[in-house]
C-alpha cells in the first residue's frame, strides 16, 4: 500500500472537524480509490468502513457529502461481500441513507444525476438490499420510495434496476410483509396507499413486478386474497378489503396464475343474503368470464354458480347476467356455452321486471347484429323478440320492433351473396326454420300497425320506409322489394286489411294536413283538419308555429300531395319531393325537441317514402311482364298491390303509368276478372291525374285509348263498364261533356232489343247517372237521353218475358240503372223545392210524377214474377 492510500485509509482521514469543502474533496478521492479496490485485503479498509458509518457523515446537512458517503459505502459492501462490515443496528442507518439518495432519481435535471445513477448501479450489482429483506420497516420504506421515485423521464436502465431491487428483496425475504404485498397490489390498481391515482410508471412497475415474480408471489398473494375473501382478515388488519375485487380483476389481466386457488373462494359471496355483496361479486365474475372465455372451463364450478344468478331475486343482478351473456356468446367458441346462455336469455325475455326484459331484448339483438348474423340467436329467442313487439312497455316494443327490423335488413342484404343449397342451408349456417322466420318478419312488424298506439304506428311507417323498402334503392329494385313484402304481408290472414288500413290512414292524414295548411279564415274547418292530424301525430299544437312560414307550408303541401308530374318529368318530381323532405327536416334539426319530433313524424306520415312515381312505373312494368308471360299468379299479386296503391295513393301514378295500364287492358289481352281490376286502377288514378293524363292521351294514342275505353263501356262486364265510364269522365276536360257523348252513343247505337251489349250499356248508364249527380241540371241534354234509356229499360227489358241467362243480367243492370236514375231525378226535385224562387218549385218535369211510380211498379212486378216463379237467377 503506498503512502497516499495509507493516508486516505487512516482512521482520522474523515472527521467532523474538517471544513465542508475539504470533507467533500476527501470523500470524492476516497470514492475514486474504493471504486478501483478489489476484494483482496478487505481488512485494510476496516478503519475507513468504520468512519463511513459515523452519524455526522450519514446525516450530514450537505447533500453532496451524503451522496459521496453513499457511493463509498456501496463500494464497501462490494469489497466486503458476501459479508457486511456492519452490525444490524448500523445497517439501518446506512440503508436509510441509500434509500433517501435514490429519491433524487425522480428529477431528470438533478445536478448529480450521473452520480446517483452510479450509486444505483453499484447497489444493484452488489445486491446490497438483500441485507434488509427481512427488516419489515426498511423493506416497506424501500418499496414506497421506489414506487414514488420512478418516472417516465428516467432511462430504461434505471427502471430495470428498480425492478431488480424489488425482485431481489421479494426473493430473499423469509417472510414478505403483508403491507408490502398490499402496496404492490394497490399500485397494480393504479392507486397509491391513500387511494388516489398513482403515476403510470409506478403502475407499470407493479405490473412487471407481478409478472416476473409470479413464482415468488403466488405462495403469499393467493393466501392473502383467499383469507380476505373468506373473512379471515378483518378491516383493521388490511386496507385491501374494499379493493379486493378490483385487485383480482387486475391480477387476472397481469398475472392470472396468482388466482388459480383464489377464484373458487368467490363462490362463497354468491350466496350472501346481502344484495350489494352479491352484486359486487357478480359484476366481477361477469367481467372475468366475458373477457377471458376460457376461464369458464378452468373454473367450471364457479362458472355454474355464477350462471345460477340469472334467477337471482334482485333485478339488477339479473340485468348484469343478461349483459354478460352478450359478451360471452360473442367471444366464446364453445357452442354449448352459447346454447346454455340462450336458454337463460329466453327466460329473461319473459322476466316480470321491465328493466330485465329490456336488457334481454338489447342483448339478443346486439349479439346477432355485432356478429353480422354469424352468431344468430336461437330461433326461440327471435320468436320471443317478436312477442316483445307487443310488450306492455312502450320502450321495449320500440327496441323489439327496431331491432328485429334491422336484423331483417341485414339478413336480406346477405342472403343472395351467401346462398348455398348444401344441406338445405344458405351458407350462413341458417336452416330453413330461420329462413322462414326472416321471410315472415315484415308481416310480424307490419301487424304492429294494428295496435292502437300512435307511436307504434309511426314506428312501423318509419321502418317500412327506412329498413324494409328504403328510398335509397333503385326504382326497379324497390318495386321488386315492395312486391315481395306485399306478398309476404298478404299471405297472412288479415294482412292485406292491415296494409290497406296503413295506406288509408296516410291518405286521411294527408288530406287533413293539406286542409289544416290551406283552410285560411275558416276556423271550424281548420280545427277539424287539425283534429285529423292530431289523431295520427302527437304535438299538433306545434302546427301553429309553422303556418306563417310560406316556404315550410309550400314544402309540406308538396310532400303531402306527392308533387305533380307528367310522363316527361316523373324523375324530377320525385326528386323535388325528396328535396322538400330533406329541406323541412334540416330546418327543424336544431329546433326544440317537441317541434322537431312533430315535424319528423308529420313528414313520415305525409310522405310515401317506400314508393314513388318511378317505382310505381316499375310495378306497372312488372304487371305487363306478367301479362305477357300469362303468369296469372304474378298478375294477381302485382295487380293487387297496384290496386291498393291506386285506391289510397293515386298521386303515385303518372301519365306514363296510366298509358301502360291502358295498353294492358285492351280487349282480349286480359281475362275478364283481371281486366275488371285493371280498369278500376285506371279509374282511380285518372281522377287524380286529370289534365296530365288527358295530355298523355292526346293525338293518335288518345284516340286509341278512348276507343278502348268505349269498347268496355258497351261490351265489357258490368264492372268494366263502370270503371271505363269513370276513367273517361276523369280524364276528359269536362265530365258532363263526356257524359253527354257517351250517353248519346249508347242510346243511339246499343239500346236495341236484340243487342248483346245491354248489360254493359245499362251498367255504364247507371255510372253516368251516379257520377253526374250534383254536377248536372235537368236542362242538360244527356238527361233526356237517360230518360229515353229508362223508357227503353221499362218497355223492352224489364217487362220482357225473355228469361235467357244473358238477358237476366241485362234486366238486373236495367233495374240498377233505373234506381240510380230515379235518385238523380229526385235530387232535381229536392233542389227545386229548396230554391227560394217560387217558379223553380214548379219546374219539375210533369212526366217525373208519373215516371218514378211507373219505374217502381215495373220493378215490383218483375220481383213478384221472380218470387212466384222461384227463378234463382231472376231473384
């Protein structure tokens, strides 16, 4: 040993009489000397080792002095290893110095950061903290300091050293302090001992500590948690009791092997009478089993006890289980698990508690939706959802209807793409039973329209336009979709009646809305119309807020009227209606909830979103194709739909549609029954199209169409004659002019004793008498022609003894015509009698007083003959 070294290692080299600056200088030189010293001749360091433990150094006021003392001591431990040169009492103060120095590592700008990191490295290298692993106080002090000190700004190596120190202490401790375990666990929870949030690096350190120390910690952590769950440790002994469930959840994420023997003890809490205790453990297990589906097989007994809580007396606990079922079914690959949960869900769909039923509906719908129908629930669940569409709770009805409709839409989009004939399935794992269910969804939803609740009715309307037959589809696709839906609806008993009621209500609402918007100063009419609107849509008082806005009124009138269109601008008109809808909804989007809802419902009710003029034209095209193919079944279905639309929504038919129908009903093209119905459609839509249709039928086309209609007037069946007359009178510019022309033609050309067209002629004349009542006067020329026809009916038809089958029909139509003509004459008399002009009261035709009794006498005579002869056809 040279003289310099000997001097530095002498007993008095470090003493408290030295000036602070000189003391620091000597410590720095000593630190340099010790860092290069080997373990050989460690005894020569006894004096300096003894000096370094002196309190004046360990507790010096200068932080740099204490830092270099710590560096020197770290080297002393290295040189003397594996033994320590200090007694237990001295070690405590030495390690307090070490731990306090480590706190400086939390500051990345510490002026002595390099020396602090050197100290940490030396302590880790020599595994110095083994010496205090059995000192509970120092153990806890060290762990608290490390959790407090670690930060994101530190180098990765520093964080690794912290982890190494903690693992070393845990591994070498003969009895890891319970407080230390709790300290680790609360940091795993992202908290500190006080319960507030800890720093992210501290949380990460605790997680890595558990992950890398599973082998060390399992024998102590598992018993600790088990004892807490079993009630063997009371709250005065542990701070973890209220956070035990949270700790278990986090441990399952971080180090699941620690819980293998702990989880079974949760079974005890499932049977507690305290609802809050059961609820907490159910929430925990729901998260565990849902996030780790494989756990149900590893903890089979616990899982079964947990599933048993589906029948818990507390509704909130049943709700937790129902929500859990969704995640478990979606995440588990075990088909039996899904099947068992489905059975439980079926029971909960019938639960007495509304909240549970509601949650069950959500779960079933979401399972199917989120799995893109890959995990389609059991058919019994779907059927039960349909029953929930009639639930006594409105919110549940809403969820069930919207949910099942959205699944239908999803299934419909997927069907063709995944179609397969293998084993009777379509490639998506759906059997015929499920396919049949989805085919029946529209009628099941649509029948909800039959319930009295206006909100349910509105919901059906929205779904029909947005899900079943959305306006976003191309007209051709939408027409085919609508026809398919209509056929499904009508296939069920009462289905067509519900569909017609649906269209009828829309018609009544549109008329009421237009009346409320256009009634002007007529307060009584305004109130009547508003009452009609209020029958279908709540919040009708909001109407007063918009009637002064001419733009809104104009748009609503356009929506309710369906626009106007000739054949040339059908597409443009449809776009105008859609644009008006978007404009109205946009203007009220940021308004109050009440008026926004009222406007939205009003637009939905007034518009016919599932079909427009272009789609209707496509429907007529489908009918024409069916006629060309002589497909009576398709003709019947398509014509039924067109009939219903024309009866309640005639504005959907353009001039082009009318022209196409006219082409279809040409004589000998259709069977009589189909021609009857097609002409009825034409008469319905002609009345609305008015001059548009007349314009469409101008020129050669118009002449041919009128000729076709006239052939039905005199040669068709009675229904064909009736509808042909109505069509002619609707499309003409003057109904009375048409009536006069047709009447004259019939009387002059077809009212002959041997004419084969008497039945159609009398049916047409009856319709003329009926259609002109209230429009004409007894001075109109065709009244004289009608009277001539009536004379002919009495003299040549009713009194005729010809009882042939063909003539019996003519007699029946003649009687019907005479009755209607008498009603027309009587209307003239009543009008004259009500006139204040005395002369008008004497203006009745003198022959009327004789004619009406004569008609009555003739009909009575005919009926007496029929009764006497018991001729069934005559009767």
